[in-house]
């Protein structure tokens, strides 16, 4: 029994403390900053950021943003995000919540923002339906994500590695075709850029753009 308890305790300690620390460190990569800057610069009006992590996008929001709500299921990452909000002077309402069940009213937001979050959401279709629900008609979903490469040999590695990788990385899938998933969930792609960033090709095929509910 003690062994079982220790094993389970170890898993939740990893998930609740070690993993958030590793995510916060990894996401500080300076290579990601231009992607953050371009994506966040487009946000305006009433904005929701999903999977806010440690709040690394806060410095990039412009004065076109009237209000910012940011959610994440990780209490630890929200603590880091709170610190970042105070450091940058960004007014933001932080909520511990899941994008699959957004605690906000339908058609209440001008923009939803996601930077490298859709890879980790367990039920992507449900998350995208929720994003559609909270966006006003004509609202923008602004995103930069990593996902399925266009190269067959990289795709093979992405599909092979995902079952193992997701177990140690907080549920991250390497093999999601973000553009196809958006269209299948009733979004039209207003603009989209796809290509490799620097780093291992299995994790750096990026999708960057803007989508709108059809
Ligand atoms: C790779 S990190 C990216 C963090 C942040 N967006 C950034 O750009 O630094 C993935 C984030 O997605 C969050 N996440 C995972 N599952 C989620 C879910 N179901 N709903 C909302 N956020 C989720 C994680 O807690 C984590 O903060």
C-alpha cells in the first residue's frame, strides 16, 4: 500500500510541481518571442487567453485590449502568471479552469488567444467548440501552435513519439494538424503560416494565424 501511495504521490508531485516548473522554463525560449509578439499584437477588445502558463505573453498585449481574462488548469502556473502580471503591470483576471469548459458567457469576447496550448488539451474538438461559443460573431481566434509536419518522414516520427511524449510532457501531442482541426470544428482560416522554427523538427512545425467561427 505504501508503495502504491508513494507512486501516486510521486506522479501528482511531478504533475503539480515539477512539470509546471519545467514548462515555465522551456517556454522562456527567446526563439519563441517573435511568434508571441506577432500573435499577441493582433489582440483587441475583450480577450481570453487559454492555457496562459506562466504569463509570458503579458508584455506583448497592446492598449487595444480593453480587458484580459486568462485561464489555466494548473494552480502552480497561475501563481507564476500572477507574478508576471505584477512584474509587467498587466491587469488580468486569472482563473483556474479548463478550456474544455470555459466559465464565461457565450458571444462575450472579441478575441481568444492560444500560444502552444492546443497540443496539450485532451479533447481538442470540445475545446474548439468552447472557443467558438465564447467568441462574438466575427471574433478572432489568434494562435501559434506546434503540430503535424507536412513532411511524411517527420509525421511518422511525430506519430511514433506522441504516445510516450504525452505521458511526460503534460499531455502534449506532436501530431495534431491544427489547420485541419480548426476547419473541422467550424472555423475559417483568415490567415495561416506554417513552417519549421529552429529546434527538433518533430516539435517545431508551427501553425500561426487567425481563425473565425464560420
Ligand atoms: C506548452 S504550455 C504553454 C503555456 C503558455 N501558453 C505559453 O505560451 O507560454 C501548455 C499550457 O497549456 C495548459 N493546458 C493544458 N491542458 C489544458 C486545458 N485542458 N485547458 C487549458 N489549458 C491547458 C498547460 O497547463 C500549460 O500552461
